[in-house]
C-alpha cells in the first residue's frame, strides 16, 4: 500500500468519512496542540491503514490533523501534563458548533467552532501494524 491520503471536511457528512478513516488512530498527548491566537487545533496521529483484503496486513502511517476555526477547547479524561500518555481515537462527532474527538477510556477533546474546516494528510512511510483492533459489532 503506497497511497497517501489527503482529505478535507467542511460539514457533518464529510466529517463522517474522516471519522471512519481515523478510527483506531493512536495519538500521543505530546502531539496535540491548540493555538487560540490562530484559532487552530492540530494533532499528529498514527492512523491505521486497513488493507483492501483480509490477506494483507494492516499498516500504520502518520497523519496530520489540522482543524481551523477553533474558538475554544476543553478536555475530559486527558492529563495534558502527561506527555507520554497515548490516546486511542474512536470517533469524531459534530454537534452544532462543537466538534468532539472521542477516545477510548472516556477521554474527549471538545472544540468550539466558528467557520471551520478540517484537513487531514498522511506523511512519512507506513509500517506494519503490530495488531489489528477488533470492535464488538454487538455493542
């Protein structure tokens, strides 16, 4: 797999696609930044790039997330001083003028939005994933 992904979201429908693409991404707390003066939230993730068929192993690749138009930020269940903490992204949800990154363990980043746009872009070389997340479809 050599495809580098680059996507843009400006509405809830676009955001559903990006949420699916970033599901199971690993996010080190040291790679999160809110820049209030620039109304920007950025994070570097290690997203899971799933194979097209079950015979190929999944890979991880670095993916930059850049959200513009952020007017405020709050966290829940995340110790921003613990720069070594690793977050596991489950979903991205849009509720009116708020965008929430939902992580495993009930951790969340909720961002207040003005006129917003979300950009994601892969960078660097992919590497084999050590494990493939498994989600209970009954939940």
